[in-house]
C-alpha cells in the first residue's frame, strides 16, 4: 500500500501540469543577445540578405530580408561594442502562434494581443525579454528579443537631484 502511495505521489509530481511553464528560448532565428557582429552576419547570410544598414552614433541598425518559413524580415541593433543588443522578427502571416513561443499563462499580457515574457537569469545566461505582438488572438505579427526591461526587486529608479526635472 505504501509503495502505491509513493508511486502515486511521484507520478503526480512528474505530471506535465506540475512542470514549470515553458518560456521562449533566449534566441530568435539563431541570434542571441550579446552575439558579436561577425557571428550575427554569418547566421543571417544563410537566411537572407541585408537590405539596409543605418549607423546611429556608434551603434548600428540593420534590416534583413529573410528566406525563412516563419519570418520574412528582421530588424536588429548592434551596440557600440558591435554585439547584438536587440532584434525583432516580423512573422509571415499565420506562421507564428503565441503558444509556439512559450506558455502564454507565464507571460504578462501588455495589450489586446501583446504578450511579454520576462525570463530571469540562469546558469551563466543573462535575463532577457521576449515580446510577441499581433492583431490576431492566435498568431503573432512580430517577435522581439531584448534585454529584460524589468527592474530587480527593490531596485527603484534614481531620485537623485541630477535625475529630477527642474
């Protein structure tokens, strides 16, 4: 009897309902935040062609036309160190479900069809944010990968006189 009870507890704990919610991966079309420019270029040249590059005071914005089954266009920004700062992929119509990205119950709903996943840092990986937007309740129009924009608990914006409006 005790063995059956123990087996029942183990099975209940291992059930999918008890598993942690699935969050989006820390990459988008093979790109990860902090990836150097040459790696970004190598990966994207396999998927498409750069259509535009705009320098912005030491930073660079790029627009890529993709040959990808799910995404047609990708915008990205490289920081001053020429590392990937953020990227946004624009989905082909009806190809990217919000639920394909992650468990929407684990996301914050920021608008009618906007879901934001803030994924905390873990095992040598920085925290990050994935934002999916659309005009449809099922399919996303765009997916953005960026550094997490939420503040850690207890961290408040500076109220120093230099930061205040005079």
